[in-house]
């Protein structure tokens, strides 16, 4: 998007004013110059548009939609062709004219494969991201291993994949479900250069994440009996530094497996968080701040507003 500029003055109108009152225009110019010299500063330049914005201005309808404005395609990555993780599927916008995109890797949970979180791939990619849903080395890998695998998949995505030229490697994030959510926290703590993290009904024996420095949206489920929010998602959130851009979203009445099927609440807030922090797209701040109210789909929401990043 181009920088905003003031509308041009009509040439005819400008000439007319100039002919009638040249002394007034000149005097005004002298006064303005004197004021600028007195202040010792130049007039501020108009703010430049965010070069990372992708897609039209968002609305509630657009962030809740099952597809965004970008057509997408897929690329399958065999586990035999990579190391450090188990392969996966890349979803990406087909356009090459919109500029590069931020990228996200998504990890499944314990005993699960990428198919369990595959619905998020095209949904996020069609909003202007390159998305990699991965398989892990084994379905029993623990969170610390899943965290390393998320980072390995991002390295593959940005350095070796067939879509690497479409990606801005400085704008990356991680998402994961259950043990993949625990792995998301591990990856974010290990690599503070990441721009966003979203653990979905995360499970991890580690409860203290006070050294994590990546903007993090923790998503818990009110009726989760596998990773109860009282012993997982809420401690994860409360242990994050209070100065960090952070939020806690609790899905009303939902189970641990809510992220395994299309879920509008998960999608809209995950998308808004990734857009806000990976793309620095403040157009999405409206959906995160003020803090969303409790509703039929949200039993609890906490966070710091306005955001710093």
C-alpha cells in the first residue's frame, strides 16, 4: 500500500487565490517558516503504510470466514526428503504479486498426525500466510521434541522448500495442539526471534514460561480433561512476563480436542493474533483490544491492551 497523501489542490483554484492575494500567501509562508525555525523541528511527514499488510481491510465476517481473499495451493513434503521432523503439507497463496508472506508451522498432538490440524492450513493461508502442517518424527514425541521439530520445519520452509522465495524469513510463527501446543511454547522460548506463538489446548509439564519473549496467545478449553486449564493453559499464561504481549482465550464448554475440527472462535483469534504480530498489521487490533467479552463461545479472556508490538 502506498503512503497516505493529502488531496491535491485544484490548479484553477490555486491560481485564483494566488492572483487575488499574493501578499497574504507570502505572509503566511513567512509566518510558517518562522514558526518552524522557532520550534526547531520540521513538519512531520505522513506515516508510511505497513508494507506487510496482506489482503483487504478485515471485518468480523472476513475473520470468521472459512476462506480469505487469497487463492491457495499445496505442496506435499515427504518425511524421506527432510530431517528433524516428519514431513508435512505446505499451504500457500498462489499470487506472486502481493509480495512475500509471513510463515507458520503447526504441530499436532500426542498420537496424532498432521490430518488432525489440517483444517487450519488452507484457512490461514487464504488470509495471506504460508502455512506448514507437519507430522512429527513419532506420534509419541514429547513437547520439547515437538518444539525442536517446529523450528526444524521453519528452517526447511524458509531455506529449502519449493515456496521459500514467497516467504519473509523474518516473520515467522508457531502453532500447535496439545503436546504440539506444549512444543509451541518450547519453540518460542528457544527462538525469541519468532513473531508469534499460539498453543491450542496445550500440554506441558513445564509451567513456568517467564523467560519466553514471543507474543503468545494461549488457548484453553473449559471442559478439557486431558490438559485441564487449571493445571496447563492458565499457569502457562500467568507465568508469561506481564510486559509481554500475551492473551488467554478459554473456549466455553469445549473439550481438549476442539482444535481438531473447524472452529470459528479458534480460527478468528488465531488469525488476528498472527496478523497482528507476524505482519504487524494493526488493522486486526480491533478484534483483540479491548479484550473480548465472555460469550456463548468464550468463557474467559485475559490479556494486556493495548499491545506493545
